[in-house]
């Protein structure tokens, strides 16, 4: 290489480094916690002062105490495990089906023609509205809850798998062909990683829809699970347990989303470069 | 041999007859129509070993279509294409996989125990030895196109197909890439089909110029100017004027 070949590599690297420093500094991040903490403090204060009647909304400290008591008794864990089990099985069944059918419809023309129309039609049904029919079909036991979660998870995974595969840049597939990649290798090196961002989006939506379906399913008729715990507490006017159930649902949603985002960040490390440039 | 089998492009693997011994591409009667519009109308094209052929033409004249047919990317063409040896393609866009690091993009689809060394060598040849671990999104346009060139080179092609490879680059990067291409060609001695709309580029790099017009090859000129070629060489200027006239580009503003 002659002296004419300059290397803009250095300046490029510096630019990305500068951009990455733009992340909020520590102080600014703590500032974001101020309002939520303040809200909880005000809530507690209002309860203590008697402005919030305890039979309508319990104080945060009462909710915590109820959580401690139920955890010590073991009731909380039994119900939590039952709920989690339903969520995991439902997500696995619905997500698995969504992934399989979405891939068939996305990859094969005949799959698109045969699979996509009925799925698009079924998508228009609000799946939670199917509860009466499902009660007739599968009764009020475990299958009802799992079916609801699976239905909630299926559509986001299917739709995003399908659109992820369809959205892949045809020119990249062509370039891979000129590099001598077989159809199977193109699937592995081009289609799968290309569809992955969309797949993760589908999964996150599926988790959200799955939790929602679980809440509804468990409150319809159940003899265990977080929803059952809440409904039972309502009958005994234990507002703090009802609120506790809500808090745990929220925490579960938050934790699952966080886990998925961590996984996404690892799997899609190449996109950080995109954001920086 | 000139069997134009009904509707399909027949591809014959390494040529056996004596006439094709020294050719990396021997295409006969290439015809391609999009609906009623005939884009290529019976093109014959032969590229010898180590020969750089530039394909010029107005936009929409079918230059890229012809390249894609030779690359085996167009299944709707008629005629016969015989190729021998490895073919690699460089497109106008770099077409690197954004989810693979630069080195993995270069090694895409290759196998072998010395793959890492070959990849590193190809990167070094295009002047990016230290960028193997970078993501494509972290590269500038010129760097990405160099990586695309390295991805083609590492395959040790007998024929390099280049579809307006430098057209999307700025003027300075384009000159650098042209110099790089010339140097690499000198070292590796591959044949090349260079599709371009840049007459200067064609004159700088090619051994032979083809002008595509109305679906046929309207001009087939050998460029005998000695290397390194300079644009201020009178012979260069004369050939350039001739080609621009052929392409119906007015040489002076008042001729338009």
C-alpha cells in the first residue's frame, strides 16, 4: 500500500467513543428515581394521616407486611409457583407454535398462502373474549389458564417472526449466494440473524400478553395462583393482599422484560455499532 | 453449442473445447426481456484469462442485468453462459452482513484450517488490517467497500464481477479504490468485468471497453494505452471523446 491509502479507522473509532459517553451520568440516573419514591412516601403519608381509608387502599407498609406474613406462611410461594408454571408452559406452547408457523409462512410461498390468511383472521378475535367458549371446551382447570396464555403469546410471536423473515434485505441473501452459501447456510447466517431483532420484539410483546392472559385466567375461576390469592383476599376485604398481588404481577412483568432485554443486548451486540454511527 | 434452449439459460461448466480454453467467460446469445421490453438482445461476450473488460452504457441499458446473468443471479434469461474457475462479485453497495464482524464477513462460506490467516491477509491487502474485529456499521462507506473487495479477493477468483463498485463513493475515495483495484489486479491477475457509467474509470482500468446500447454491444474497443495511465495523456483524451460521443454525451455545453 502506498502512502495514498490513509486510514480513517482511528477517527471513526474516536467518534463512536464520544457518542457512547453521551449516556446519562450517574447523578441524572438517580434523579429518575426521585418521583417514584416520592409517590410511595406520599401514599404512605396519606394512609397514616387517614386520608386514604385502609379498606379502599392499604398503606405500602401494610402491603409489605402482608407480603412478609404470606411468605413466612408459605402461601405466597405456593401461589407464585403455580402462576409461574402456567406462564412458562403457556408461553412455551404459544411461542413455539408462533415461531413454527411464522417461519413456515415467512419462508415458504405455499406456507404463506395456506397459513397466513387463517391466522390473520383469528388475530382479529380478542382472545380474552374466548373465555366463555374455552370454559365450555376445556373446563375451568389448568388447561383454561394455559390455553389463554398460549393464545396471548402466539400472535405476537407469529406476526413478528413472519415480518422479521419477510423484512430481510434480499440483497444480503443474494450476496450470500455469490459467496457460495447453500440454502441451509443462508438460513443460518442471513435469515435467522436478520430476523432476530423482530423475534425479540415479538417475545417481549408475548410476555406482556401472556401475563395479562394469566391475570384474567386466574381471576375467572381458580383454586391456586396469584389471581386466586387476590380474589380470595377480596372476599375477606384484605385490601393489602390484593395490592400485594398487583405488585407481584408488576414485578414479574418487569423482571421478565429485564431478562429478555439483557439477552437481547447480548445477542444483538452488532446493533450497538449501528446506533453509534 | 449455440443452443438457445427454450426459455432457459443453459449453463455449461468448465469449457472443454479448444476455443474456450483461455476464456473465463464465454457467453452466447444472451437475451433478457422484462415483459415486452427487450433489455438484452443476443449478446455474445468472451472474457479471456486475466482480462479486464469494462462495460459502459447509459443507465437502464442492461449493464447490470448482463453482469447478474453471468453471476448466475438471473434465472429469467435465455442463452448460454460458460464460465470456468471461481467467480466473485462486488456490488455497488457493500452488502456486508451487519451481524457479522468484518473478518467473519470476509470468511463467509469459506472453510479451511488457514482461514484466519487468509482473512487477515485479504484485509491487509485492502489496507484494513486492524479492522477485523469491527462491526460493518462502524466502518465508513469507503472502508466497507474495501471489505467487500477483500471478501471477493479471499475467494481467489478467476473472474471478478464488479457492478458499479465505486459509484457510491466520494470522488477521493473513488480514486483510491481505483488505484487499489489496479494494484490488486496486478498481483492476483484475475479477469474482471467492470460495469460502470464512468468513462474515465473504464479508460484507467480496462484492457477492453464494451458499450451496450439497445440491448446489443455497439462498441468493442481494446485499450492499448500503457500503464500507468494518465487522464492528461492526449491518446487518453481522444479515446475519451470518442466514447462520450458514442454514449451521446455532449462534449461542450452548447452542443446539448
